[in-house]
C-alpha cells in the first residue's frame, strides 16, 4: 500500500524524504515521488521503476534545487491507473502551486472529476487522487487558508484517505488528514514530520502522535494543531513508541504474520471500497472485460494453488448460488494436464496473491490458448498474471510478507464474492434488494473480523491447552469446508503438525477410523443450516475420545454440549462466514506455532511465491 512522508522546517529536507521513502519500501510499491515546496516554487520528481523507484528517485533528486525546508514524498501501490510516472504522486493542481499525496481510494472521484473538468480543470493522470489537488485549488481560489480548503475538500469526497497537501502560496505548511488509512505526526525541535508509518520518521522525530479518522492537522516548523471535520479543535493522542526500526516495520508486532492477521479488517475494507456506483451497479474499475462479455458467460472455472485455492472453492458456492452459473474449481497444477474442456462462454478465473505462482500462470495461459476469457484476481498490481489476463480485479490487502497467507485470503474472498454479486446483477438472478442487503452485509464483515481479533486471549488459552496434540482434523460443511481446509493448511505450515481438512459428511467414509483420544477435531459450526448435522458429527468424534474445538457464533447455546472448547465469532451471512471464521483459525495456528517456538514468518521448506513447477 502507499507510503507517505512529509517534513516542515528541516534543513535536511531532501535526505529526510528520501530516507523515509526507503524505509517505506517494505510496504511494497511500484512508483515513488517527492515535491519540495517553498514560497512561489514547487519542485517535483517522480519515478516508476517498480521496486527500484526510490533508487531511481534518488538519482533524479541529484538535480533538485537546494535550500528547501519543506516537502512531501510518496511510494505508490497502484489501484487506479497503471504504475506509470504520470500516475505517481505528488499530484499538482492546474497552477502547479498545490501538491498532494494520497493513500487510499476516493470513491466518488469520477463525479468530482467530471464536475471539476466542466469548470476548466485539466487532469494529467488517471488516478482517483488527483481530484484532491484540484478540489483544494477550488477552495483556495475562494480565499480559504490551506487547512480550511482541505477541510472543505474532504466534505466533498467519499472513501478512504491519508493525505498531505502543500501550497507554494502558503509555504512552510503541510495540511494532512486521515480517514481509515493510517497517519502519524512526529515532532522534534524546529521541525515537524508526517508519515503513514512510524519507521519512516523514527530516527528524525522524538515524539509521535496518531491522527484519528476525520481529523485534519496543520503542520508548521513550530509544531502542529488539529481539527475535526466540523472545524472544532482536537488533541492528537501521543504514542509511546519504544520500537527499534525492525519492530517499527512490523507495526509494533512481533512478526509480520501477526501484523498481517491484524490488518485483515482493513484488507477487506480496502478491497470493497469504490466498488458500487450510486445507482447500485457493482463495478470493478480495473476490469478490462465488458458487461456484455460477462453476461454471456456460460460456465466458470477457477484455478489456484494453496490458500488461493481455498478462496476459489468458496467462490464456487457464491457464484452458483447467486449467479446460477455452473462452477469448476481446479488446483492450478492439475488443470493443464487434464486436457480441460473450454467451451464458448467459459470464464476462467485465476486466483493468486502474488500473481506469479507458476502453476496458476500456466493454467491461465492454457485456458487462454483454449479460447477462454481469463480474469486474474491478484494482490499485486501488474503482476504477470494481471498483465496477461483479459481482465483483472485487484485485492487491496497490501504487501503480504509472511509466507503463510492471511490477509490476502480474506481479501480474495471479498473480491470473489463481489464478482459473484456482479454476475448475479448482470444475469438478473437476484433481486436488487437482495444484492443490496448482501452488499451491506459484506461491508459489515470487517467489523466482525475485528471482533474476532479482539478475542485473542481466549484463542491463546485454547491453543495452550492443546499444545501437546499431534493430529488435528478440521471439519466443515458448505463454505465451512474450504474454511476447514484453510485452517488445516495454516496449522500444518506454521507448526509442522499433522492437520487435515474434511467435509463433515466425509468423516464416516474413512477418517473416523483415525479418531481416538489425543486427536483434536476442530469444527466450523457457524452456519445455522448445517448446525444440526455438525452437532451430530461432533458427537461421533467425541464418543471416540477426540478433543473437540468448535468455531461457533455468539448466540449458539447448543455447542457446549459437544465441544470441549469454543472459539466464539459474531454471526454473519453464511456466505461471508469464511472471512470471519478463518481469523480464529489463523490465530489458533499462530498461537500453537509460537508456543512450539516455530518461525511463524518463514516456515521451513516453504517459499512465499512458488515460481518453479
Ligand atoms: O501467490 P499465490 O496466491 O498464487 O500463492 C499460492 C500458494 O503458494 C500460497 O497460498 C501458499 O499456499 C501459502 N503459503 C499458504 O499460506
């Protein structure tokens, strides 16, 4: 995701910005830029050389004029507009005096842009962010100070943002604001700093303050002051930061996995932002496939590996139920060797966090060779799969560092279920009122995921109780089955213990022979329609001596009669349960792995991205 840095009042501005951007590289990015601003002059440099962009920017900045004491810098992770220099931040207004950087998504950018263009504004990028520069320009033209102009601008925009704005006609001031995307202010004698992440300014500032949602901050060399969206003064909360740089990159967590597990509410929220127009149409801006082509789809086939395969399995339930299309799901390494049938109207969806998994790329290539339309679901903008596919939908989970996938999974499920709703909308298989209710429900999931994250202590207690076990069976029904597969995968890759996922109905067809005292059975029991059947599955394994753990909803009063341990989760629409339920399974696997002293970020024998067959 994008990184932000800013400084006012420093005699070392350029070095501060470039070092800060280097420290933000770990977030993942595809382009970078800075703007130096002083009275009557704005100097800007931008580069788009992938992960070499900051290095390239340093070269560009060798020709920067000297003597600037204020500036802003940005690393971009593309969402709207290709990762090219014209789309890199900072963006300027028409006069070239106002420079802005932005992290997040402006949901109503199309309508704002149309309005501004009709009043003569000239846009030079295809980003959603550029509207901010021109909006601020409009309010500055009315004589408002920069802080007030930003506040007025924010009353117009919808969406998520961490932004910073400067204006050469009001020098030595940065105005910053936040909604959803993180932002911190740092102070030191004579200079004030701004960053999306503490590491960027850790060695420059001596005190750090968190900006909360819908707060606007004005930074000057002497310090800062903050207001809310109504213009009332607010105090920023001072953070006690005793981190070294490494801990700071992990957002204060012990490891990337824990950080990424905790980023899941945001991953879902970001993936869903900007996906529905005012008239209710579900839309994917980056998708290069027409509504007519989507309407003509006769059959869907999903190909993926590992965790992405599990999200593909969940998509099958959603697309079949909502869009009434037949769906196959293939493990990508199997797909191209089975001489797949690709008839006219087959849509193949390749699902991959990295977009670089060789088996999945080969599978989507094979599908294209056979005449299928291919959609890539990728977390990395312009990944090989995204470039080669006919269409792409980006999950916006941000860089995932830990080998075990967590936030990419929930973001994939959110994106795929949204695509299922779009297919239903185009095919007329669901009434608009139902689509509306499901869309609202999908948007509520991030809060439900947060509620699970808040129950860490109970999950850790259960993990402690079961630390000595060696065999784990995860069972589920309907979408609870892929959730069970994912829970088992997380446990085995993190702990190296034996863990298998099964459909609950399969127990009697073999696995029951393995159930004895010492074996742990973990059941996904959150779907009311499957509840009775799951209870009888659990009675069967309990009668044979297994220790039973159930993931169950808060209102489930029956579950304790069959479960030794219960991991409670908020109830949600059954199709959305995987995103909520999996979080407790991830945390359980994480806690067991930590208890066993495993390296949770880098499990043995595994790579983050498998690029050889
Ligand atoms: O980048 P991809 O989503 O294509 O990666 C697929 C698998 O390699 C990946 O999900 C792997 O299974 C993870 N280690 C699971 O946690």
